């Protein structure tokens, strides 16, 4: 027991991916030959990958590589677009997300998502965070306040907004708004957090803050980060997958992907020949 | 090039001004024709008088003011909930094919002449009301229902456009938090669309206040203040349309004065609604 604790204590940035997950070799997310179509257009082709619990997993690739499609399949937000279909299996904790018995709102609470453009729901800062738990049936003001404070602290936003919780959320800056989006997801205590190019609209300092934040959050959550920026993938330095034109080209540690890519296309991408 | 630019600018300005000029002329004309009698009787006397009897020289239009208010409220009570519900269904729930077909079907409603609405109300609605609810059938209720249906296309199409204009990011943000479709609509889409929905109500209200023909055919047109929705009623517009043909002298002036009151009411309603919409936006 003490050994495991010690091991966990050593889970630093560098060896996160070699960390032993709490329940041994469990797989959190498992895609097998997963394909996704918009009408006739195939946006994802035969993707197979595994993501472990409490892992920070980065998906990088240029626009149109299918990375966002993959994220949106995981929380079934892809359903919003008419005329789509999938093939293969995509499982979270062993259950296929396209199983007809699945409760979609429940799935989405469990698989939180942060979007490329920070969304301020048209309400106060407090309500933005409290809204999810409220929909879940949390009614006590005291309890809501605690949840909101904890989520905002975890998203490193509390100190900046604690005196203006009733302001309209749209008054926040872009970087603050993105951390608010993260707080909103955290308030629901999900299992998995999906981030779809969360820093694409932010300045370098805000970007760094969010990247740092991810490494704190991964101690409690499984996180998938999508980025079109190889530099960000290198900075994040986690297990990384490279997507191109709907295909998974290769996966590996960021170190391997950037220093000795197995595929020529990966090499071209990380060395900036295209993207 | 420069000269052409100026020319276009001036021509457009002249066209725009002439449209405004026509409006101004109408207003001036109505006020010129109608104000002498208001001056003679006094505005208060004119709008609070409960007797309208042109042959005896009694010109009180309170019954018509109350009538217009009742009928318009009735129309909104029926048209707004149904119209908004329809718009929500079309914009947020129906598959896009279904939505397109239903939307054009509803817009077809707007193309039906008002006299046809009045006719259907007269031969179907009025007897039904008389049979099942009592009274003469010609009533506030009949007029409210007919008008409620007539304002549907306006309410539905404006609300639809407003709902469609709500950023998709709001919906996705809510759905990603595990909200159901209805929670998303109730908590985010409708609040974001509220100013536009109020605008839709204003437009519908304008149509209801101004509609004349269909109302004349089903409202009964008695110059009494109705005390129940089953009693006959006369609106301000009906008052003008019904009597303009044979009115002379003071009577004719009184009808123009009715027009002045109508004009002021509509201007006030619009201003009020605009203020409400602005307060909501902040």
C-alpha cells in the first residue's frame, strides 16, 4: 500500500504515462475500428486506441483530421448534426457510447467538454457554474455555493472572480472565460474531460495557465486534449496521438512522437512541413 | 465617379424622405380633420364618454377603446402561446425537412385575405359559441380567436428567426453539461431570445389592433362596454370602417378623432414594448 502511495507520489509530469493506474491495467476509453460519417463523407476511418484512467491524452492533427469528430462522438454531441452514422465500437468503461440503452444526458455529465470558443451562457458567473448541479437537482444555496467555489478554485479562477460572482459571465476575458468553462465542467464532477482546442483563441499566458491546470486536474480526471498545434502537444508532453485525414497515424509518448516518429507523415507534421 | 456617388446618395435620400413625407402627410391630415371636435368636446370627454350616438351628437369612444384592448388581449392570449410553441417546435425540435414544410404552410396563412378569416369565423365560430357558451355568438371571444389565428404567421416566423439566431454554442454548451433538450430551450435558448420574442409580440399586437374586416364580421359591433367575453364589442378600427361611408360634419370629424386616438394608442404601445425589450436586454 505504501508502495503504491509512493508510486503515485512520483507521478510527475514526466512520467505520467508510465503511472500505474489505480485499478491495474484498466482501460477507460477504448475505440476499436471506429469510423464516423457525415452523410457520405468519412470523417474518421477505423480508429483504434486505448486511453487509461487518469491519463492526459493529447490528440494532435491539422484541421479536418477528425480529432473534433472523435471528441464529439465520445459525448454524443455529434448527434446534433443530422445524417451522421458510425461503425465499429467506442467504449467508455466497457460500455459502448452508442448503446441504445445509454442515457445521453447522463453520459454528457460524465464526459464533460470544453469548447474551442469559450461559451458564456447568458447568465451570471455564479449561475454558469451552478447551472449543471442545479439541473442535477442540487437546490440548497449553501451546497451550490460550496460546489461553485470548489470548481472555481480547481479551475484557478476563484481569486479573480470571488467578488463579482453576480456579474454577467460575458464580461470576463477570453482566458477567464475558458477557465470558467472548465469550472462549469468540474462542477459536475465528471469522469472524463474533453478539451477541444481550448487555447486556440487565447494569448500565450492564458494558454500556459490552462496547460498547467490540466496537469493538476489529471490527478483526478481522465483528460483528452485536442490541439492542432504540435508545439502545444510537445509542451503538454503526454501520451499523444496523431490524426490525419480521419486516420490515426500513430500513438506514443510525446517524446517518441517528436524525436523518433515511426511514420513519415508524423515527422513532416511535427517538423512543421504542413499543418 | 465621385459625382455618381453623390447622385446615388441624393436619389436614395429623396426616396427615403418621400416615404417619410407620406407618413407625415397622413398624420397631419388625420389630426387636421379630427382635432376640431376633440377641441370642442375636450379630449377627456371624448375618450371617457361611454355613449356613442352620432345622431344625438354624443361622441364618447370609451366602449371602442375598451373593445380594442379586449380583442387585442384575446388575440395575444391565443396567438402568442400557440405561435411561440410552434416556433420552438420548428426551430428546435422538428427535423429540418418537416420544419421547412410546416413553416411555409404557416406562412401561407398570412396570404389568406382577412375577409376569408372573417367569413369562416362568421359561419363556423360564431354559431359554435352561441350554441355552446351562450350569448349572441358575435363576441369578444370570437374576435379574439379569429385574430389570434391571424397573427400566428407573424409570431411564428419572427420567433422562428429569433430562435435560429441564438448561437449554437449556447445549445452545445448546455447539452454538454448533460442538459436535456427542453432544459436547454428553457434555460438558455428562450432567455437569449427574449428581446426578439417581445418584438414578435409587438408586431402581432400591431396587426391585431389594426385588423378591421375580420373583426367587423364576428365581433357584433355593439357600442357598449363588454362585461364578459361573450358580449358583442366594437373596436376603434371597426368604428371608423362601419360609419365612414355615410358620416358627415361633426360625425365625420369624430371618426377622424377616433383615428387620432388609435394612432396614439399604437404609438404608446410600441414605445412601451420597445422599452420593455431594452430593459430585458441589459
